[in-house]
């Protein structure tokens, strides 16, 4: 019995082409979100509404974009699509950081006050492994977290409900900015390692009495694997996208604090640098040329914008710490 190979080959080529088109469509990154506000009966914006909504919309966008949540997919074409998965993880890490600070700082008046139950549960659900696909299923847990955040948002928007609060204070904002600094600093280092670096060990710098568990090398070579270059790039891009959404919302909720500290310009500079990280990537692949070579190095360009954003975050932190 002869097999008609031509029709079979045609079907296989057609399926491959269809999967390729779908993978391109599902790789389209979401646009930055604009802050949403709500005014109360006195005509003033509800404090915390913009920030909470930014967190809700960021997670909702990640789960409902073309292809949905892809990090836990085990079937083609997303099985072979790692860039969007890295983007999702970077954005998720920023969402987790904000949810943590909302639970520990923004929603509490003092260190002895109780944590908000909805925020506590929402943060726990956001910490489910992003690759979990069966039990628990990542997107189901994240959807539950969004519902809990919506419940918290409804309670802070209700003037008759005094149990739920969002405190826009300089010290609270600084706690979140400290988390942002750590994330941005780490991303900048990972991106810069695309070309390989000899790094001096500064772990104990600044304190002659400082100690660490095990001895460390005085310097070490750090270089990102060629297979991970694009993953690191898109993880940073996703984190910058989420952070941009949050910074725009912070500008609304903490407007009075920023004005009092004369820090509005510093926040706008952060937003400008983060917007630069979302420029279109015209190359079909992430190039990894040397620092001053003939071929571009997209990781170093991204590291530049993120480092400048981090410097602006440090400046903002210093301004908020001043009396």
C-alpha cells in the first residue's frame, strides 16, 4: 500500500505555518496601562483606588491577552515560546512585590495593626508557582487574587466602611521603593552580564566587622548563558511594563506626598525611563554584540534604561526620607 506523501507533507507544512502565525500573535506584548481614578462624595479621588486598580488590571491583562497565561502551557505552540513566558514572570514578580507592600504597609496604619484579610489571601495566591498547570492551576489562583483585590478596592471606596484603608504616606511609599530598587538593581546586573564581566566582590564593603557564612572569591567572572540572553531581556521588559503601570498609579494616589516633598519631577523621570524600555524591538531576535562592537547588544541598551530608572528611584527615596 502506497502512502500519498505529498498530501501528508502539505498538511504538516500547513499546521506548522498555522502554529507559527499563532505564536507571533500570542507574542504581542500588551500596551502600558493608564491609571484609573474614582472620586468620592466630596469630589476628591479615593486614595488607593488607582494603585489597587493598576495591580488588578496588570494581572487581568496578563491572563487575558492573546494566548492567555502561557507560562504553564505544556502544548504547542506555547511549549516552544519562552519570550512571553519570561515577560509574564517579570511582570508577576513586580505584582507580587506590590501586593506584599500593600499587605504590610499601605493598608496598615501602624506596625501593630492587623493585616487586611483580602490582601493577605490575594498575596498568598499570587505566590503560587507561575508554571503550575494542574493543581493548583496558576491562572485560576491569580484570578482568585484579582477577585480579592477587587473586594478590597470596593471596601476602600465605600465611605461607610472604615475597616479597609489605604494610607498614602512618605514612609509607606519608601518601603515599596526599596523593593523596587532591589529588583531594578538585580535586573541591571543580569542584563549587563550578557557580554561577560569580571566583578569585584563588594559583599562586605562598608563594614569592617561584617561577616558571611562561607568565604567568597575576591572577584569572579559572570556571563549569561547564550540560551538565556533573550529570557533575561524579556523578563526585564515584563517587569518594566508592570512597574510602569504601578508608577503611573502611584503618581495619582501619592500626589499630595510628592508635592509636599517636591518630588513630582523625580517620579516623572522614573516613568520616562520605564517608557523607554517598552520601545518596539525591530530585530527578529535579541542580539548580543559586544559593548562597542559592530552588532547591537539589546541587553546593554535595556540595562542602561533600567539603571537610569533605578538611579531616579534612589533620588526619589532620598527626597521622601527628608523632613
